[in-house]
C-alpha cells in the first residue's frame, strides 16, 4: 500500500518526503532523542543514509515496512516518526520498531496517539493479527505511552540492544486484533453517551 496516510484527532501519519530530511537529521543527531533508541546519535551523512533506506522500503513489493512521518493535523511539517515492520512468515504480525518525536512536543500525549494510529493501520487496513513493541527497561516514561496506546506488557528481554558501549534490557508489549476491536467498540459506545 503506497501512499499510506492515517489521520487522527490531533495527528496525521504520512509517507516520508525529502522535506523531512532536515528534521530527521536533527532527531537522529540529538542525544536527548537517541538516548533510548537502538542506535547512538548519527551524523548528517548517516541520518541521510537511514532516511534513504526507510524511504526506499515504501516501494518494496510486497511492502513490509511502514516508516511514517508524524505531523499535527493541518500542518505538513514532520514532528517525528513512527515505524512498523511486518514479520514473516505470513506478515500477520507487526513490530512497532521506532517512535521518536522532537523534544518541543514531548509530554503532550502525541506518542500514544501516533502509536494508536499506526496500530489502527496495522489491524484495520493491513489485516494483522498481532502487533508488538518494546522500550528500554530504563526509560519508564515510555511505559505510559505504550499502554496508553492500548498495548499490554508481556515480558523482558535481557541484553537485547547495545548502545553507548553498554548492553540494555528491553520490556516488550503487544496487542491482539480482538483486543483492539474490543477497545474500539468501547470508544464508540462511550462517544455515543
């Protein structure tokens, strides 16, 4: 599916464009942003290479990676990215592999909304059965972001990622299609009252 776009109450997910490269370079070069990612801060050339790889994945057939720009509704300027990779063998499971936002919009609830939009894309348009994600164990703020998107904590994987010259554990989360559907039904019922 290309191009993919998902619109929510406050945010929109859209395909990456060349106009996003300066923001992506800023995100990936900022140690505050990359501190809890799966890689250390990147220079401009490394960020450009990562952008090209992610942008190119949108044209794979079949498409198995969705790296989307996060924008506020009505403003095309990228404020972050969220990504999901469909997993083999049948691509019925998706891995939420990255959510980053510019520091200026932290603590506004945008992270949970961006994850909900990506989860909705996975279940409602891609027909997935299971979506999972993770966070570094030492980044507790992200727990609320992930559970706020409707995911449940599953477990902990030890020494899963190496950054800053050290190994780090990660905590895993998931949501199943029937759980998502039940949540969506409750949301609709509450809105009608």
